[in-house]
C-alpha cells in the first residue's frame, strides 16, 4: 500500500507542478498579449498622427501652389487689361474718325 500511496503522491505532485507551470505560462501569455495590444495601439496612434501631419503638409503645399497660380492669373489678367486699354487708346483716334465719317456720310 505504501508504494501505491507513494505513486499516487508522485502523480499528485507532478500534477501540481504541471498546474503551476500552466498558470505561469498562462500569465506570461496574457502579459504578452496585453503588451502586444498596447504596442499596436501606440503604433496606430503614431501612424494616425504621422498621416495627419503628412496630409496637412500636402494640403498646405497644394494651397500655396493654388495661391501662386491665382496670383499669376491675376497678374496676367491685369497685364491683358492694360494691354487692351493701351490698344484701345491707340485705336481710339481711328475709331472716332470712322464714326465721324460714317455719321457725316449719311
């Protein structure tokens, strides 16, 4: 009987040891999972911030390009208006002469 008890006791000890190791592995696994979740969350947050920053930089660059293009169009429009005005001044005497001829010819 002592042998059986001794064998049963050995089995119980081995079972207790395995349960203890299982609990340690489970705890370690849970800690790793928690750390992985935290790392993933931090990575996502960092990526979102970097993405937002890149989007803002792109937006600002494009807005600056649009402003420059608008300024160039405005300058071109002013030059064209001035040129048309100057051309009108040059052609004004001829136009007046033709109008006067047209009126006096009737």
